[in-house]
C-alpha cells in the first residue's frame, strides 16, 4: 500500500500521506500540483473497485456532497478516475477529529459541547434541506480545524430522500454506537435519524463515553432500540436540566417525541448555550464564536462582554475605567462634604412581584394522565409556606417521562425576570418555560413554549433568573425533570414571579 504514495492521479494530485482508511476507501493528504494547495483524496480501494454497487455508492457520495455548500461541511472540490479507480477530491482540514478531541480531553466543557452540537446540527440542516441524509453521524466524521470550528465529513453512506437506490429499507448501515433505533431495525431513515445520532454524539461530548456497550455491534444496536440512555446529569452533574431535556428529546425512540426538524433542535441548543453563558458569565474556545452567531433575540440573553467584538470590548473597557474614575472622584467629594452614601439601583432596576389570581396555578402533566394533584395547585401561590402542592409519587424515584410541573397564568402578561421557588424537598432539577398570550400550550417542549431558565438542583429557597430578553409572556411553567435524590416526589410550597 505504501507504494501508492507519490503517485500523481490524472497528472494533478500527488498522494503524500495516508490519513485514514475504511472498508470502501482510503483517504490521503495530497498536493494539488495545478493550484499548489493541499487537498484530501478519498480513493476507492482497488479490491472493491470492480463492485458495481460499491462503485455506484462512491459516485453517489460525490454527487450528494458536491451539491452542498456550508461552512460546517467539508466541501467536494473534484471527482475523477485514474486507471479504473475512482476518487473524490475534498477540502483538506488541518486539525483533529471530534473523536480524537474527546479521547484527548475526556469530557468537553459544557458550552463547547453545545457549540459543536450547534455547528453539526447546522451542517445537517443544510444537508437535509438538500434532501440528503448523512446516515453515519459520529465524532469520527466531524473534523475540528485549527481555528476550532467543526466540519462534518464522510457522506459515504449518504443517500437522497428522493432516491431509494442502493440503501433502501432493510439494509442497516452506520456505526452502531450512534445508530438510531429505526436504522438499527432496517426501517426507513430520515433526517430525524441523523438528529438521534447527533444526540448520542452530544451525550459523548458531555460524558466522555458512548451510552451503550455490548459484546458485539448487534448487541449495541439493540440497546439503542430497547434501552433508555443513562441519566446524563448523574454522569455529569453540572449539565443543566434544559440541556438534559434536549438530549432526551433528540434521542427519543418514538419519532413523534423526537425533534421533527433541524430548526427545532438548533433553536433549543442555541437557547441552552445562551443560558449557559448567562449562568457562568464566561465562554471559551468555539463557544465564543458560536455565541456571536446566535439570532438577535437569543443573543440578548448573553452577557454583553461575550457577544461584543474584542475591539469594541477594549473601547468599552477604557470608557468603563473613565466612568469609574469619575464616580470615585464624585463619591470621594461627597463623602468629604458629608453628603452620605448614595443608593445604587441594580443594573436591571428594582424587581416587582407579580400579583396572581387565586386560580392562576395549573397542574401540568401532558405526558402522563393529564392530572397532577389538581386539588393542591392553589397551595403553591397562597402565600402560606406551610401548604404545598406535590407531584404524584413515582416508584423508584423515576418520573418515567420527560417532566411534570406547574404552570402559572400571569395574564395579561409581562416581561418576567425571576421565579422564586420554596420547597421542602430540595434537590430536584427543573427548567422554566414561558409562553405568549394564547391558551396554555398542550405539551412541552413545543413551539409554544420558550426555554428561559433552569436549575440543576433546586434549593429550599431557589431563585431562577429568567432570560426573556424583555419579551412579554402570559404563561410561566416550572417543569420538573428529575425528582430529588432518594425521594419519589417533589413538593412546592410557594412560587413567586417577578418582573
């Protein structure tokens, strides 16, 4: 195999080093001698070049990816055949695979993992918009370039949604560590299958390992069909309930419960990244770049210093120094003259408690039997910390569903800023959603709800900041996603909403 190095394909591409290999092809770093630039060459292995089915699949890959142009997809430059061996010329990406990065670092920073998931989802969205399903989404097929950006590659088993072709139903293709249940069973594969695989990749980025192990690939594939994923928050406690909910929905085995579109998944991931930045007040690496690419409405939730260009930050810092110096002089002068200390309003202004009607609380169990102790719901807003609303009791302390909670009707609505929770059962995880002026949305997550806050472990007196970006809402939902450790229910003694 080494003798092929130095070969010049069609008088143009000189093969310099083999950088990858697979069952159907090998990948080489090569020099494009015409344009004097490095490229990647995917060269079909000689022993299968005479297989007409494999040859057609290889050509199919070239045609499929050549249609795509996206900053997070490795682009196709050229296609050709040399002495009966077809090859694809690809953009050369200097760096490492996401799998190598995970092996090197173990668990990735939470914000970094979410940022990479956003970039991969955006790439898949472009492919799906072109009616192309990747079918083998895994960290080995994601390249991280020298600037830290993710690029999806290897559409080797991709197929068009418009063409049943060689990989029609009944053939299981893909890597079983990341395979969707429907793909494992040989059923129809759509863009939702790629989103499942991305959910598994996100799980691995956060925990450092894949969710299922088995004696062989079939055993692993069947676990994707039959078993629930391990609890990501147990493996990585700093993962927020909001992010855990995204993983749960992306990897739902029922297609009706899984994300229906790339846009839905991207929107939730962007909200989670904004919340993560607001919670920590910092971001590093690729998370910083992705934060600045968020839609304007989502970007408003991100601290100013994380969404501003470095040059403007420098100017802002100098202005801040000038203002601070002036303030020190004024305060010093006032103190000297005996004028006393001045009151300082918080940057967001004073908070005002929202008055709620006595019937404003609604038990919310859309994923269960539709009722969750409705006779107790008023206790959560009656001003008496001795009375409580409780969830139902769940065997083994496992909800057995994505969540349950209480919704508050704060009509006519306001731009809410905080939800304060008092509970005699601290330790449960919760997310906070808001919805507009219409009726109470029938399920969560759904387009009607907007994620605005979360708490990994709710304290006995917990304040949850609401990143509503000044947008008005009528409904506020406290969505309990995990019960307190060692307990089979959660209790709420008071919910207080502030604007």
